[in-house]
C-alpha cells in the first residue's frame, strides 16, 4: 500500500479556520441536520451531501460545522465532517472536487498532466468536473465504508451511472477519460462499487473501465481543519 503523501489542501470550512464542534441529533431531511452545540444550544445545519451517509451519521456522533452564515440563509451552519468511530469523514461532497487539484499537484495521480487543469468543462451535451490536458475527469466523493473498502454510492445515483456512460462514449471515440474516487476518510484500503445499493452504477462503471476509462482512487486523512495527507488505493471492480 502506498505511503501517505502530505498535501496542502483547502480548509474544510469556508468561514472558520477551525470548525465548530457539535453533536448530531437527527437528519429531518436529506439536506438538513439538527445538532447540539457545546453548551447544549440546538442549531440547524445544511448537509451538502445527497447521499444517505450510511455508517457516518449516527445519534450523538461528533460533527464539525462551518458558520454561522448570514441570517438570510435558511440554515445558519454547514456540516463539513462527522466522526465515524475514531475517524473524521468529510461530509461535503464538493470538498472532493476542491481538494482534487492539490492531489494532482502533489503527484498522487501521475496519469494526469498537472500543467493544465480546468474545472466544470462542457463537452458536447455533457459537463465534466475537470479537464487535465486532453483528459476529461469526473470526481466522486466516497463516504461509505465496509470491510476495509470505501464503497460508492451509498444511495442510488442515476447521475453517476450516466457519467460513466458519457465517459465511456468519449473513450471509445478516442478521447481520454477518467473517474477518480476520493474517499474522504483514512480507514480504507481500497474502493469498490456498492452493487447492493446501486447495481446499475456498478455495471456502468465496469463497462466504462472496459471501454478504456481510467478508474482511480485515493483516501484522504481528514483532520478538523483540512485534509492533511492522501494516498492512492486500488479500485476493486
């Protein structure tokens, strides 16, 4: 297994250098959580993750929050991480995309040209997370874990399966393409499709790999301020 690489990653929180500590109470709907701040005061937090966060959010688990944001926002805080057993897990899906350029610049993915990177690239009728040189790249945030492996997705994701199909079509047309799984937790040794949750995604991912799409993964060591280290892990198809 590759050694950890120190990385200079963006902070988990946008407003705060060090996130607030809180305790999880419940998730009344997909994008909101009730939390208890230190001292017992309740607060509402945005959950920037459309997945179930299975095995991550549990009653009384520790949370890290950003905020408070201006009163014009519906929810004053944003959940940026939760503690699963002894490991911090990043709960903001977009953080995987934010940290990706740092992973490339620190040499985690020598398959890519680090000299040219663009975000949110439109190609035909599709939009991809990044273009590195001539390669289109989609980044997927992994929070679910089981048996030492990161698992994706933790909820049915027709969108993720569609991304696999779009990248496969690009690859078959002669355009290089890749899918990168960024596990926002340090306690995994590999990444694999979660076929029990979304068999259609697993089938689409394997078809994409067979079509020549690179399928890569890494794990992040999440600390309260930011991801501090990363290492490559294999993808088990």
